C-alpha cells in the first residue's frame, strides 16, 4: 500500500497535481453555482420591476381613456 502512495518516488508531483486539479474543479463548480444563483435573483428582480412598470403604464393608459 505504501508503494502505491509513494508512486515510485513521484508522489509529491502526483498527489499535488491531483489535489490542485480537485481544488480547481471544486472552485469552478462553486463559482458556476453562485453565478447561476445571482442570475436567478437578478432575473427575478427584473421580471418584477418590468411587471410593476407594465401595470403602472396600463393604469395610466386606463386613466387617460
């Protein structure tokens, strides 16, 4: 088992590369999920702003008529 973890003398290179790769994948996943959440929140805000603006314009048009 120790031969597997020592990787024939290249353990430092192999395991550090593996660890950096996993860390990058975790960081990319976290970043993607946080940006998706931000986009959902922003879209929801824009939709509600647009709906209230449409209702205001419609009520103004109804008052003019």
